C-alpha cells in the first residue's frame, strides 16, 4: 500500500524537475558561457531511473 504514494511522489518530483529544467534553461545557457554548469540533467536522470525502477517492481 505504501508503494503507490511513493511512486506518486517520485513521479511528481520527476515532473517538477523537468519543469525546473525548462524554466532554468536560459540561466543555464548564460552560466555555461562562464564555465559553470547546472546539474539539472543529473537530477532528471536520477529521478527517471528511480521512477522506472519503481514501475518495474
């Protein structure tokens, strides 16, 4: 029973991270010019793996 709320929470975090990545895209493009990279892609990939791993259980 606890699996369903956990899966829903992971999915919500994944969707929020995608939204944050889209919103922060202009900031990321500017900071990359100065040599600073925002790790949004690692956060999205980590949550994607957690969500798909939970779906396979």
